[in-house]
């Protein structure tokens, strides 16, 4: 019996942020370090997803390798055969299964996807690509090809995860059992020990998600930011005029976001941080604590990144890609048989 699969992907459209780090990379690496005897770990770079919105293509190849190095700096062990690190476009079954799933997906359900609405809203119709529209179908293929059960993602991806379950169930009901349906999203959050997916907010506008594709980047902490510059971003974070620290995302989104970030950086629960700081009135002092924590986190992280061995990373990518090709190919064949393309 093969092991259940935990899988996640992080796009290479830009440098990664602390939102990506705490929302997806760290939960995945914790699993890789502590549970790889019970689970197969698939961490991949959805390189085909990386240009669903416009990017500078001259940077993409290097960005993909850079992101693989970031995972290693974050603690991904390279010497464990149950941990796979790979690039989506190197396993062609991802694209092939997408086409099949496309034909079982409604235009309406894709149009209703929040991320599509948000991202297409900032582009005009001719710059909104069919790839952006189709994004969740490729993401479902990424998950279903490996029978993945648990998929650690941030809150913004929950709807796409629901879609992966829906399309698997719909396909199975229509054409016979073909795909393993991932665990319900609630069960996944319970598995990763969270009530809900994480959503780190932008420092300047704490009502919106901190996003690596943000144009201004003033409210975004990138893993490659100069540590003292990142600390300055924290000192400039938008707060409120209530002069009392409280975790209240509705009325005090900026302060609540900083409390959350501090808990993650210190590796303690949000409740512990609340117990320490709630009720204090000096936002300046509190921001300084968060700014120092960000600065020392980035300094350490960047030191680890500089020590990553590129040859070992490339070897791991190539090994994982050849090992996974037949596995993805088997699932693709099941789908091809189900739709009548193969006997
Ligand atoms: P991407 O690259 O946009 O985001 C990567 C992961 O980071 C999480 N994330 C956040 N978490 C908390 N706070 C934030 N501010 C924040 N910003 C981003 C995202 O939720 C995500 O988990 N569609 C995926 C990539 C993908 C994928 C997959 C994931 C492609 N195929 C299959 C899982 C399984 C995405 O959003 O990437």
C-alpha cells in the first residue's frame, strides 16, 4: 500500500513573501521533517501557473530555480526518497489531464472563482488570459494526478481546493471511479492543526492579502528583502487610533495582522502573543518588537539560502521528476480510459 500524499505548490511569478512562507512552505516542511515516515511529500513549483498573469519572462527560469533553493533554505530535506521536489512543466501529464478536466468544467463555476474575479478585475479583457480563467483546473490536475489527500494552502486557495474535490467527484460519478477525492477542506485544516487557512495581510492595506504580485510592495515582506528595509516596512505598517493592542481583525486589522506575524515568527501560538501584548498602548514599542523579529528572521533565512548547494537542488529536481512521471502517467491513463481515449 503506498503512503497517503501531502502535496502543495508555490508559483514562481516573483520572489516569495512571508505569507507564502508561513501559509504554505512552513506547514509543508514541518510535515516533510516530522511525518515523512507515514506520508509521501510532494512539494512542487507550478511553473505553468507562474504566467497566468503577465510576468517578465526573462526572469522565469532563474526564479524557478531560486524558489527551489528557498524551500531548501526553509529546511526541506533533500536526501529522503519519500520527499519529492519537482517542476510541474517537466511532467507533461499535468497539461494533458488539464485538457480532459476542462471538458467537465463549467464556464460558470470558473467565472465565479474569487481569485479570477479579483485578478481579472485589475486587467482589461484582452489582458485577462484564458490561462488565468483555467488556473483552478490545472491546479486540480496537479492534485489528482498523485492521489493527494492533504494540501496545505493559505486561505485564498480554499475555493480552488473545493473545486478539485468537486471535479474529482463529478468525474467519478459520471465515468466510474478514477480519482482519489482529497479530504474535505475542514478535515484538512484539522489535520494541519488550524481552524482556517492562514491569510497574512498587507502592511499598508491590512484589509487585503499580502501578495507577491503586488505592484507597490511597500506592504509586502519578501524573503529576499534587505532585513533592515523589511523592518522599516513594519515600522510604517498601518494601524489605528484606538491606542490599545487587541486581536480584533474586524476593527483593528493592522494590529491584528502584526500580532499574527509575531506569533508565526516566534513559533508560538497567537494566544501566547495576545496574552503578552493585549492591553498595551504603545504601538511604536510593539511595532519595534515585530520589526526586530522580522529583521532577525530574514537575516538567518538569507544566511541559510546563501549556503544552499545548487547542484544538489538540481539533482533532486531531476530525480523527483523522473520518479513521478510514471505515477502521474498511470493516473492520466485511468482518466484517458474513463473518457474512452484508451482501452
Ligand atoms: P501562490 O504561489 O499564489 O501561493 C502559494 C501559497 O502561499 C499561500 N499564500 C498565503 N498564505 C497566507 N497569507 C498570505 N498572505 C498568502 N499569500 C499566499 C497561498 O494560499 C498558497 O498556498 N494556486 C496555488 C499554486 C498551486 C497549487 C497547486 C497549490 C498550483 N497548483 C496544487 C496546491 C496544490 C497558489 O496560490 O500559489
